[in-house]
C-alpha cells in the first residue's frame, strides 16, 4: 500500500470510518511490531507496546495532517510509546531477536545470524535504531529525523556510524571465529 492510499485511509479514519482503522491496523501492525521488537528486544513486550501505540494513534488521530505520509507519523508514535515504556521499566540486558526482522536481501545476505545479532546488540542504541530504520525498514533520513527529533544529517550520521560499527564487529566476529 502506497503513501497516498494510507493517507486516504487515515482521512477516512479521522472522519469516523472504523473500517479504515481496521485496514490501517492490518497494513501497519506487522512492520510496527518488527520495529518495536527491535527496540525492546522482547516480542511479548513489543506486542503490548503495539497495542498501546495504536491506542495512542486513536487518541491522536486528529493531529495527523494530510497529505503528509502516514508511516513516519505512526512509527514516531510507536517510538514515543516505546521510549515512555523504557523510562518506566528497569533496564534489561539487550537482546535483538532477528527472527522478527524482515528477511529482505540486506538481512538475508548475512550467513551468520547469531553473529549479526551479537553485533547489533553491541551497537549504541541510537546508531542501531537509525541503521534499522533506514536499512531494514527503508525510511529516509528526513523521516528518521522527524521520528527521532533530530536533523536528517544527524540521522544519516548515526546510521552511517552504526553501519561502520556493525561492519567492524562482524569482521572481528568472523576473524575471531576463524582463529578458533
């Protein structure tokens, strides 16, 4: 579903069409769940946050401004829900569950998913988030900046540094495994 169709659905939902919400949910929920799982490192927690994000979307539907793209707006809501939840919860050791990430060519091309998971866990959270938003979910740096409250060039820098860190960690992991 393209941005125009999502925008039309959101307009219908703002006008009171519950069917539009159901369609928005069915289209956006899988990607949001993957994103929240990557942020929280816990699928059960991500499912709870997904419901909270859609509840917040419902409460905030009047703030959506057509014809702006819907996906960055919804992902920003989900991000703020996750950050609010993170502030409330005690810190947990990071675990990235790659089974919930899309299996496009960027992710599927890595032969060792466990090494990738460990390498992602070792990235700074802001770099990991920018890297995943851009390279896995395909958001532009301007959209990432909007979602995270930073400038587009800062989002690009975080993603770039995250990718450099990820490459270095994977190179070390492969080199270390070869030495064993």
